[in-house]
């Protein structure tokens, strides 16, 4: 009996050592070849939609992306992709797909088990530089949102500089 328990333990440790971890999220740094922190205009099929103020403070641009390379994730059809940029650096990638449970299984295989925000009903993976949110969007769609902390930090630094410039001008 002890031999079987030891064998099961060793198999479990071996299988878990082959699974990916959250470091894979940092390594990939985005969705397919759309990388966080890269220039928005460099993305295949990116079309400018509008300028807006993120959090009513930061000037940003919204892009839609339409290109055959991004039409599917495996067998899961992609409904839409949007990018947000600050000073042309991508800080958010939003992907809406058709609902398919294999998508969550694939994310778990890549990044490990997610954390869950029970209040907002969002699964998420978080690293030092990236946040990936995964949630249901209605009955038939899923939404993935990649967020870049370094570009968000750049926004905050620029805001503090503007406040400092105003203070120095008094």
C-alpha cells in the first residue's frame, strides 16, 4: 500500500513539474504577437477608433484589430480585439471570444491556477508587470484583458510631472 501511495505522489509531482507557471505570462507579454508596451501602429490590422481619457485623466487611443492571424485561438473563434495605448504604447489588450471551456483549461495549462475575485466574478493571473483578467461576457462570450503595469506607471509619472510643473509655475 505504501508503494502505491509513493508511486502516486511521485507521478503527481512529476506531472505538476511539467505544467507552466505564471512566469510564462511575463515571457509571452501579451496575446499572440501583440505585445504589451509595443507601439500600437505596429500591430497587424490595427485601426484607430477614437481618442479618449482613461480614468478621465490620461489621454489614450483606442484601436480595433482585424486580421486573419487573430481570428481564432486554437478552435475558439475570436469575436473582437481592442487595444488601448498611451503615447502609442499598448497598455491594454482586450479579446472577446465565443464561450468555450477549453479556453480556461488552456490558460490554466499555461499559467497555472488563477486567483478569483468573487466580488467582480473575475479570474486573474498577476505578475510584477502584467495582469490577465478572464471573465464571462454575457451568455455566449468570454473576455480576456491583458494590462501592462509599466505603461500604467508611466501614466502616473507623467501626471505627477504635470502637477509639479503647475506647482513650479505658481
